[in-house]
């Protein structure tokens, strides 16, 4: 199982970014979470098949229609923090 952590910046809070990310992740069979950070970014932790993570990574570049994504930072992660479902926290 692969895992990645993404930090998404731009207009990504208050525009259904986390809920839309959860829908995408569940459709792709990924576990993990999406959560707002105090600095205005959204953190996304995704674990599952590498191809599914890559698909989510491409989607995060633009997000839902209401969002404006300025940057996506990707970091290595372990799947131990991902849990068994994809949650909004």
C-alpha cells in the first residue's frame, strides 16, 4: 500500500473542498483524511493503490468548481495514520 500527504493552498476552505476530496478518495478506494489547517490550507492524507493516489493528486490540482488551488505540496507518508476509511476531520 502506498501513502502520500498533500498540503493544498489557495481558496480551499469553505468551498466544499474536503467533502469533494472525500468523494474522490472514496470513489478511488483510498483511506485517509482531509482537514483544514489553521493557516488556510487543507491537508490530505491518502493511502491505497499507487495509481489511485496519483489520480487523486491530479484532481487536487484543481479541486471542486468553487475552489481555487494555488499550490499542492506533496510529501511522503506512511499508511499507518490513514485508518480504514476516508474521513473529514
